[in-house]
C-alpha cells in the first residue's frame, strides 16, 4: 500500500492550490482523508490529508513533487 501524507500549515491560503494538484492527479488517488481540528467557534488553519495512491512510482513522484512546490505544504510518501 502506498500512502502520501500532506500537512498544510496555512490551510485557508493553500487549500485551493492543493485541491488543483489533487484534481490533476485524481486518477491515481484511491482514497482521500482530510483532517483538521475544529472547535465550536472556528476551524484550525492547519490540516492533514492522507492519500492512498496507486503504487506507480512515476505517478507518486509527480504528485509529491507538485505538492512540494506549494509553500507551507509538507509531503511524505511511504509504503506500508
């Protein structure tokens, strides 16, 4: 299983660009889970997205590189 973990530091500022990248690579994403803390008053400006992706190395590398090109976004790919 191939996973890509994405950490957004300024979610409200980078979410649109991250969504564009995820849409571009959508055919290679089999599962997406977005997590951010929220209280009754507001949502956190940090978030984590867990992606399960098809285990095609070139496609995974392209996705990771596109995400890394966005400031305030951290990315880590791993195989389980």
